[in-house]
C-alpha cells in the first residue's frame, strides 16, 4: 500500500511538471510571434511582406507594441511617432486631437465652498493644488471618446468627498467665445452636495480642465468642431454661421444659418430671415409680415389675412364677418349692417332679412313688415313688397281706404217764375177751333186768370 501511494504521488508530481513545461513553451511561442509581428510592421504602422505593403492593420496595434517596448508618454495634443525608430511625441495635425482619460476641472460657478459643509478648501488644495473654486477629477475611461463637445459621460470625484456621474458639453457664442461645461446627476436633497447641487445640475457649471494626456494616437476631430490648428486638446465647436467637418469650415449660404457647433447649416425657419452668407442666428419678421422657410426677406401680410405677432410663420385668414386690408396684424369685425366672406379685405352691406321683432327697422339688416310682404333691399334701406290686401308703405304699415264722392251743394234760391206763353203764339195757323171765343169760353178764361192771380 505504501509503495502504491508513493507511486501515485510521484505520478502526480510528474503531471504538474509537464503542465508547467507546456505553459512555458506556449508563452515563449506567443512572445516570439509578437516580436515577429512587431518587426514586420513598417514605420507607418502597416505590415510589410517581401518589400510590399499589405492591407492596413489597426494603427493602434503597431503603436501599442512599440509603446510596450519604448514606454513613451505624451502630453495632451501630442501623440507618439516611431518614424526614427524611437518613441517621440509630436503635435497632432490639423483636424486631430488628443486629450486624456482623467481631466481635473475647475468648476467656475462654484467659488463659494459654503454651499456644502462637506467641502473644505484645504482638501481641494491638497488634492488638486488649487482652492479658489471647487474642483473635480473625472474618469472618462468607459466613454467612447474623451471630449466635452461630444457630451461624453464620466465618473467624477470631488476631492474624494463626493462622487457623481457628470456629462460634458461645449458651446460657442456669436463672438466665437467657447464655453465648456459639466452637468452632474445629483439627487435633490443630497446631504453631501447640499446647495452646491444648484450649480451642477441642468446646464451645469462652466469649467476649465487640465487633461491627463498619455494617449498614443491622435483622433480626428468630430463633425461640428473646428480644429484649425495643431496640438488641439479638446475640440472646440464650429463657429457661428459656418458648418464644420472637424478640419475645415464653410460659411452658410443666405437663407440658412448655424448657431455654432454644427456639421451642416440649417434652413432659416418660417417667420424669420437669414439675409446674408455666414448668418448665425435667424432674424424674426415683425408683426404684419411673414416668411416661409429659407427666406432672405420678410413678406407683407396678404389682404384678408393677419400676421399678429413677430415671427409669424404664415398669414392667418380672416373669418366670415371680419376683414383686413393688406399689411394687417389683426382682422377687424364688420360694422353692423355689413358682412364679409372669409378672407375678405373689406365688408359690404348685408341683404335685408325678415324679422318678427317689430323694433327692427333695417339698420342692421333685419326688418319687420307690419302686414305681410316680402323683405328686400340692403341694410339701411330695407323695404317690404307684396303687402297684404288693403295695405301699403315701406313696411306695409298703411291701410288703404276708398275715396269719399263729392256732395252737390243745396239750392236755397227761389225758382224763377214761369215764362208766360206768347199769346197768340207766333206763326200759328188758325183752324176752325182757333176762331174767336164764345162768351162761355171767355168767361172760363177770365175765371181761371183770376184764380191764378189770387194764388200768387
């Protein structure tokens, strides 16, 4: 049993030795392969085979191997070159930059340490070598790029007293003054930051940062920035009125604009103008004017429409019963008795309409016909036509009566006496009856004459 146990122990020791030898052999082979790979890289970082340049390999690979050999560290704005076989730091060319992973920044809007009872100037002086403002050290290690312009997010330490995730930003004004900021994610009522939080959330605090450097490769400046010189550290935003691709800038054409930090110019929006090349901020049209997109001048508001405020994007059509002449900032209501269609520049008298209100006299277009009839005319001159039988007048208000015939005046004078007949009648032809009266006839004649005389 003892011998068998000893044999097992010896066998186990041999297996361990064999495993160690395999590990050492693998390490040597990998190291030799790395050396060969490094030796086969040309000075420009491309692989060389039989005097011909092969397809490009990642530039950082070759430089990483050289860096392992030479251990060269460069300042921000510079990178390592191996063209002479040595690690030398050279300035980044135009359109490129290097910054670093861990900048130390001064928070220019936190000059009062009393905003938190935990912030002590002595601690910041010891940590960052300044105490005129609150300072912070950020680590952008997990960010895809190390720039404030691209709004990279970092984990930041406030002299190891407080910690927060903070995001960078960059802006440029019309005078090309660049402002960098850090905005931090801090809960309301945080017991450490206290009122310092007010200047760190939202737009954040203005900062000036000292970058760590130590990056081996220069990086192309991102679109929307303009790295016009060499040795750029943190890419600045493109200036107003221009579009930038990182290495160059071009002025915006009339009708377009840029407020800075843009890779392409924007069309001037409705209600504003961009009259010249290189325009940085759209100019608002005043009231009574409007403009379409990409405009260089403001247009007068149309008749029948209103442009009520500055920056009117499109004229507002007047409603029915309202009107507006050209170049108006509001639509006015038509006067009583007048009206208009929608989009009218003036009002006209409205047609009269029948009303059951006896007080309506037509001044507003409503008219009352007393005894039937059809209303016609326009406001202010309404009439009724076709009144009920026996009525007439403008509102059928007058009754028609039959005319009274003229009476013959009474005769109060005495009738004239009768004209006595001619005796004997002239030109009478006497016959036998007309002979001389007899005594009897003469008596009767005299008697009748006497009676007549008595009667009168």
